[in-house]
C-alpha cells in the first residue's frame, strides 16, 4: 500500500512538472491557479522562486496568495494575470513571513495586503537577516525587491472573509506553528485550502516556530472539508496525502527528541539520530532535519 502510494505520487509529481514546464501556472480547480516553486534550499542556487504562489479568480476581483522571493517572480505572476484576466488584483495574502513568500509584494502596489496579526513583527524581526541573504544570492535584484509589509490583519480566532465576486475566501490565523504568523486561505467555492508552509510536500518540513503548535495546526486542518491542499512547497494533493506525511514526520521528530532528552542524550546525538526513520520520504532531509532538531531540542529540553 505504501509503495503504491509513493509510486502514484511520483508519477503525478513527474507529470505535473512536465505540464508546469509549458505554463507558468496550472489551474488545479476552477478559478484556482498555482505556480510550483523549485525544490531548492536557500543555500543552493536560491533565485527567489522556491515556494508555491498563485491566485484565485472571482467575478469581480482576484486574490494573490504569496508573491515569491523577489520582484521578478512577483512581476511574472502579475503579468500572467494581466494577460489572461480582466479582473483587478484587489488582494495579496501572505501566508507567513519567510523571504521566499513575501519579497514579491513590491509588484502588487495597488492591492490590499493581508496577513496574520503577528506578520509585521515577524517580517521586521527577520528583515536584516533576509536583506543579507537576498544581497548574497540575488545581487542587484535584491535592491529592487524591498520588503513591503501587510497593512490588513487577521486575528487569531477571528476569521476574515473576502468576497471576490460570487466567490468567498476565508483567511484564518493560527497560534505559533510553522512560524509565529501562519495564515491559511480557504476557497469556499472549490474547498481548496492554501496552507502556506503549514504543509510541505516532497521536501522536508521547516520548523521555525513550535512543533507542538505545528502538530495541532495540522490536526485542525484535518477537521476541515477540503478537496485539495496547496502546500507552501510541493505538489497540491488531497488532504490525506498532504497532512498525514507531515504528521508522521513531526510526531516522529518530537517523540525521538523527547526520548533522547529523557535518556540524557546530547543535542549532538539528536542531530544525528532524530527522525532518521523518515529520511527516505523527504527531499533535502539532511540539511533541514538538523535545522529542525536545533530548533526543537532546546525548547523541549526546558519543558
């Protein structure tokens, strides 16, 4: 069963990328368009195009979800929309503060930018680090991609509905999980959920917040009626195929680290051994899993 599922996923992954090479975006459900980012680590040939971005089309307006890592990616998305749709881009929605998702905001100066209530603080907290990374990897492109911060906010427990014209989308803010400012976008018409980096497909999940909150957020997503999930990275898929591998990885990582702490094992030991049973299931595992251990171990050590 597991082998068949992996094979089916691999075939779909290949076909999707062949198709994606032809068009900048793919329509995965009526009026829902996604551009799939590359599976690259920031330290490996980063060009600002490593996360999923896209948009939802209503009768009267368009909402863009995440804008990429620089103005070139944002401009490409904006140009595609302008060439194919007459509706204005009324909203930009940032799912969280990571650099690959927000530095294309500059390309959408006429839109209202929405984000989690903690998004401005999260963006400003990381701004100096991200500016240095952008300068290192993007060169002159970085100077034309200043950080543009959201001005409209979604409070935790207070969903916001945006009407695109015969199409309502719901923005929901989460407690600390992948980051301190995670937000999802739910298209009520198609039941497609844009999860941001609360869901990763193919590549190893990133923990930049709280592992316990991350698991709770995924459990909450599992309670929703969802036709497809658009992850922050990787191929859109059904809820089961999107969330269960995430829960398996995060639970294994958490349980392994807890066991090592209880046994008196060091951080160095955890770096080499935690969640190694998950290694063959994820891309970029050796790089990202160690970063996750460095994030989670000190937190759990004080629980």
